C-alpha cells in the first residue's frame, strides 16, 4: 500500500482515547467489571467519505446557494474532497480482472490499522463493507458533478469516474438474489475474495437503504430485474421490521434480521435473538455459573449452548442478563429462545427458580437506520416510476415509520454549557448487541438526530443538492475514452428544480387546515399535534372494528392507510378549499357542509375518481362547478345554499341519485342532463332565465323567469 502525504491523510474515527458508557460492563472482560468502552479509533472508509467529500461539498453548495461553478478552487470544502481521492485510491482492492468478484471495491480501513495489544488482527484492512462502498459512491458522485465545472481537474475527474464505475459494478455484484450482502474479505496473501465477514450476518439494514438510495431504483431494476427495489423494500420490513403491522407496515427497522439466524463473536454457530432476562439479583451478586445452570434446566439445553452477552443493572432494581441460545441439532435457536421466554413469563415455578420477573426477546428499533429507510422510500417514490398504488403504499410506510420514531424515540437533552432541554433522538429503544461490532444504547445520538433533521427538512443527505434521486443533471459528459479531450466546461446552468414527491396525506390535510382557519375549528383533535404524521392514527389492536385508532378529527381510513372519508361539517371552516385536495386519490366521501368556505370548487376534485359523495352545502362557494365527468361512481352531490353561477352536464354520471343545487345563482341549465332520472333532485330558488329543460321543472322544482 502506498504512502501518502499529510494532505491526503484520512481522519480517525475518534479523537479521544476511548468513550465509556456509564452503568455497563465490558463484555470482553466481564469479570473485571470495567465500563464498556468504544476505543475503535481506526480511519474508516465510510466515515471519511462523509467527512471529507459528501459533507463538505454539501456545505459548499448550500453556502453558495447551489451555484457549483462559484465554488473556488481554494475553498476548504473542495480541497478536502479532492485531496481525499488519493487515499481512497490507495485503499482499492487489488483485483484488476473485471470479471472477478471484489473488483472495484475499496477496503474498509488501511491494513493492520487496529488490533488489540499483542494480538494483531489479520483481517483488519482485508474487509470490504458494502455500506462504506455506498457512502463512497455517493460522495464521488457529488464530486464528479462538481469537477464537471472545473476543466483544470479533468484528469482527476477521469479517476473519479473510474472509481464510480468500479463501485457500481461491485455494489451490483453484492446482490444475492434477495438483498445486498453486508460485505466481503480479500486475503492479501492468497488473493482470494470471499463474501461475508467473520462473525457478522450477511444482512445489514443500512446496506439495503444506502445502496438502493445511491444507486437508485431505476439502475437497480435495470440491472437486477423489474421491481427489484420494490421487493427489496418488502424484504427490509420482513427481515428487520420493528413493530410489524397487519397491513404490512412497520414502526421501523433494527440493524439486522430479528428472528432469523445470527452469529456471535468467536462462534460460527447460529444464535437466537438476544433475550433480556430480568432477575431480582443485584449485579454485584450475580453468579454467572449458577444463572446458566438454571437457564439450562428450564430450557432443556446444555450450558455450553447458552452464552451471556452482558449483565447490567435493571432500572427498578435487580439486573438484566442478556443471553443467546446457540443452535444444536435441528431445533432453530430462535425457537429455543421463544420457548424459554414463554416459560419464564407464564410459569411462576420456572420464574422463581431463576429469580426472574420476565424474559423479553429484544426487538430493536434503530432511529438512525429507520430514518435511512424513510429516506430510501422517498427516493423510490420520486424516481422509480412504479404505479401509483405502489408509490402511495411506500410513502404511507415511510410516514408511519417517521411518526413511530417520534412516539417512541424522541427525547429532550440538555446541551453543553446550558440547562435548556432540546429535542433529540435516541440511538435505539434498548441496549442491544449489534452483530457488526458495537452496541446499540438507548441514549441521545447525534447520528440519529442529524438524520431526523434531514428527513424533516426533506433533504436526502446522499445527494449533493438534497434531492430525492440518485441522478444528477448531465453536464459536460465524460469522453468514452477518459484519456481523450474534454469539451470546454460550461458556465453552470440554473439547477433544475427537483421532481416533487407526491404530497403525503398529512401534507394535503395540513394545507386544508391552514387555508380554512384550522386553529379556530370546533373540532380539530389530533390535527398537527406535535409532528404527528399519521392522519389515520395509530394501528388498532387486532380484532378492533376499525383498522386505526385516534385518527385526526373527521378522518376515516381504509385498512391500507388511505384516507377514504373526510367529514368536517359544521366545524367553523373559514377560507378557501385548496387544490391539493385532489391528491387524496382514494377519497370516497367529502362532507364540508355548514361552514364559511368561500372561493371556488377545486378543479382537482374532478380527478378523484373514487368519490361517491360530495357535500358542500351551506357555504359561500362561487363560480362555475367544473366538469365532473371523471367521477363515474358519484352518487350524491349536495351544493345547495352557495353562490354557484353554473353547473356542468351530468349526463355521464350514471350512478348519480341525489342532485341538490338549490339556493344558488344559476341562470341556465345544461340541456342534455337527464333530470328526470334522479330520485332526489332540487334546483329550486335559482334565478333561471327562460327557457329551461322541462324535466328540470317537473322533477327538480326549477322555475324560470
């Protein structure tokens, strides 16, 4: 590996000697009862891609209001990025054959940069992390776009282009037919590449979300088959979903598979999910051998197949022993864990024997990685080109995750040098071992909170401009043979506006709330409470008559989370109806009568083909009612006591049974509307000029002057 100058150096992961977690025991040497510490300071590829390239370039773009051509060559952000490229080059896996696995990959860290004293780790610097490749790919994509405006750096641009091509080839090769593998190892001595890393499962949540975000659904589906990204989204929820719902949504995700096999350090044997056993014995009196003996007796397992990962003090006294069961024979380890937990929680004699109060199979909820999933969902919705039903379902999944994070992981934390509390997000809902080398802790996290800020600011942090896409505008294309001549670099054109995401249901209702005086409504329960993003409310318990509970006042939803009813009648709405209402594409019933709504009938409602009932009576709406030919299922139309000046021909609405437009300002009527076919028709008290259709007079009480 080449030696580089100081200006090309990578950054260490930590700048302190170690970071300690109070109230814990270091699982590596538990008998010493040292605090658990994180002394993993090695310079890691992914962190450097963020810190030296993606973060600085994003900062420069925002500092200059998006004008890339105005980024000066001596800008520190630009210098950090271009000086990092030689370091990344030096970490490339030396596999030159493009047909061989591992080609195009970049090592996780420099060789032998980190090891425990007296025991050098031969795998350090030999591993390749797929998550880190995704971070580097995103950073280099951003740098390539910046370099397109700087002809002086065309040679560097060629090198970046080459690295991007290699990374994309490698990332696509990481697909195992179901998901993107977590990583691989390249033996420098033998030159052999192998998928997988010691003691780590193949499935990691962030490998799915970050790879799919930076490659983009279009490229993934083009190379790996139609609907691959859509199927990956479902796989993500099924394998790692926290709080899975009957409708297929999940509150969030963890770090790896929840109930499928995983492995623990220094063992290649399948292990169960972590079981937290709450016992009355204080930590200082906890006897591991005695505890293992009792667990073995209840579970029917041999002690050698039970591993204690950690023992900590319980919040209300006693302690919690975190254990896993190793597989022996044909019985899956997860089944052994479930059976043991059921015994403790239902059998007083068994619980008393272990001095246990409960045993919980940990279901981990990661704020950071769930927000990464929300980010991916928005990219899929914006870029994939999937059908509307698929896009709306994925957006609904993302909104549910976002609101669940607020319900379960939002906290307040005093900042440095102040006693004022500020909102922050916990790293996870519980302390749990992450089988990629560190612990999740239920403490406020900068990483989680930063992702939360990005998501709530509608910023994709893996894109230079924050857009929900993997693609960039084509500027000054790279020649087929990169060694050839470049055309002159252009002056930076205005940035194209990002393709807007379909507005979420909560966004549409927020517009309605703001445009009709929501704070003064009679009933506005749950509307815009905090940052609540679920108009439908929370999923109801299984067996409930309605799929959701505590929805926003007046909102009704179907089992898939689509708003199908909106009833805000007699609710003191004052203002105009926004055109955004047409975005409620599954709406069946709209009842807004007996309010003080003015303005006109939104044209967009004419495109909501699911509408069956519209009630806008007793308002002050004026102008022409637009054509409603697209509402083939419309059965009831109440528009009485407004100021409408005209109505369209309703001949195509063959299901219409109620037409009520009395007490308006109609002066004429369409000639071909079948007025005599409506069981309930009232056009009375309008200033009609003669003549008017005979059927309107005889069947709808219309009188002309």
